[in-house]
C-alpha cells in the first residue's frame, strides 16, 4: 500500500513527526474502540463480530458470562459492559498487575462494583499465583454454564501468562518460561511449549465452558493472526501439540538448563498432554478485531498526512532485533528524500549480556550504529502495548547522529549493544543531552492495547 503526500516534511521536525505517528497508531489500535465496533445490542439480541459474519445471541434464551484476559482486558471489558450491562450473569477479568498501583486497581474495581465481575491481577510475562487463582475462578464460574448460555471471551496479548492452568508445579512452570524467554526463541516457539502443558490453553477455556458456546473477540499480537498462537489459543482446540513442543525444547537445549527432577516432571506433563487435548471439541466462534496490519496502516496514513510518500513494507516482520535494525538502516540509507517505510511485526532478542533493554530499543541501537553519519534520516520503533521488555519505555528513535552524540558524552553504543543494554544506553544519552537535543526514548506508559511492534523509517530532503 502506498499513498502520495501533500507537503514536503523537514528533518528539523522529525521528533514531532514521531510523536504524531505514534499517537495515530495507538488511536487506531485502541482496544475499547475495537470491541465497540464488534459488539452491539439490538433489542434483546446481542450481536457479536463483524457485520458480515456476526453471530446473534438471544438474551431471553440463555445467560451471558464474560471472561477477559490480557493486557487489554480492562478497556475491552469496559466496552463490553456498556453493551451487555445488566444482562451479564457472571464474569472474571484477569489483567496484568504491573503498571497499575493499588489505588488504580481499587478505582477500577469500584467502577464495576455494581456488576457481577471479579478482578484478578496476574503476573506477566511470567505467571504467578494470582494468574492461577484467576484461572481457577474462570473454570469454577464456567462449570455452571448450560447449553443455551453464551460465554463472551475478550482475549488480548499477555493472555498466555495471565490465563494459565499448568500441568507443572508453578515454580517449574515459571522457570521453564524464563528459560525460554532468555533463549531468544520466537513468541511462536514459546507458545508452542505453553500450549502443550496447560489445561486452559489450546481450547481449554472453551472446553471449560462445557456445552455453552464461546464467542471470542480477539486482539491479535501474533504475526499473521494465527488464532492458536494468540494468547496460546484458549478458545482454539488443537490436536497433537506435544511434538512441536519437544522440538522447541530440544532446539534451545532446555533440558541441560533444568534440574533432573524438573525435567522429569516436564516429561510427565508432556505425556499427560497427549491425552488432554484429544477431548471432545467445544462450540466456539472466534473473531479477530484488531491486529498489527491495522496499526501499521494507521501509521502510514499519519506519515502521508505529514507529507511523506509512504509505503507499508511488511506486516510480518520477525527475526533478531539487532539484525532487523541493521537492515532498517540499510534500507533507510537508500530511501529517496521525503519517503517513509513502515514495518509491523515483532522481533526477538537473544540475551547474552546483563544490561537492561527491550527488543525495540535493541533494534534502534543497532540501527543507530548502522545509520551513523547518514544525514537527514530517522528510524523509530515501538511496542504498541507501551512496554518494551522490562523497561519503562515503549521504544526509541535514532538518527544518523545518535551514535556520534553518545560517544561525545562518553557513552559507548557498541559496548551497550553487546551487553543487551539498549535501555541503559538511551536513558544515559537522554539524561546527558537533556535540553540540548531531542529525546531518543519513546515513552507512552501502558497503552491498554497490544498489536505487536512498528518500525518506521523516515528520509528527509531538507
């Protein structure tokens, strides 16, 4: 997709351009708006899904239950409750604890105090006891569902950690997830293991609803929108998952990094999983209501309005963050003035150092080195959930002067990249250059949505 500009953008305005494109992207990816577009009530009928394929639920025929999980659970729930209202029989919301203090959580619970909703605040990206407690509450609630009932499932990125009923002790489960996160495996590979040894994943949520029908509104954080991968597919039944999980475990030599007893328990869980996922298939209707392509298109349109000639290069970006950063820099060097390219997807980082960083900031740091001394060009990358790894930043923006500027303050970009210390690099640089140069870190705070990451390349003529 490409569009023509109205005016010629100037390099002096690059940071304003970054902010405007980020804002437009997040507006388009807003989870509350996405649910509102796909959930309506007409008289006593609940209409779920896109107009052409929507399902209709007779509210006088059965009850409605709600399950909301993931980073966007709160805004998705808010939109759903405006529609379902007093017709809701019961509901469980499992949201991410990090990013919300006790006062904020209490305020949210007060907002829904007059509803049957119960709230749980779980761990992410590694599950905790509250994740398991919330999942237990979901299963207990759905055990009362009958054939004529409907279960409205609101699923977003982060569900794999927040909605979990593992076949392993929690300590083993946490260690396994941590080892995989550090290994550099892709999110697909991580979820292949998660799905195989968890009762609630791979259709487990739908199976827990028994004879009732599940209607899922899904905000995709998975490239290509493969339903079984989004949140580990709690409403997407699958067979024969174990082979894929074993391949991933072998590929990253996970057995060598676990104690013998831990590996033994994992082997038993994998054997149990062979039978777990062969149970009868539940009744499910799944709808994807937002994804990275929509976000990337919004970024592109915003760039066009700023005066760029724009093109969406891909919505299937993956690979090692630093390699993609070098690739983006090479592409940017060859861009004609006044052009913009957008890529959407999600990269990975193989952690070998001890520095603090995230995949987007590592991509940006690698790009800064490869873009060095290129005049009038900028590259920025950010996570649409506002959380790039275990850092307070969503991402970063770099220019051809970023690496040189850092060295002038005694900050070594190569050393920081080698140590996976991209956030430390940009934080030090911004602190050192505050008031003299534009900030490099992109900080949005938790956005309440999650549709992967964007990389945007900008070339200027003046």
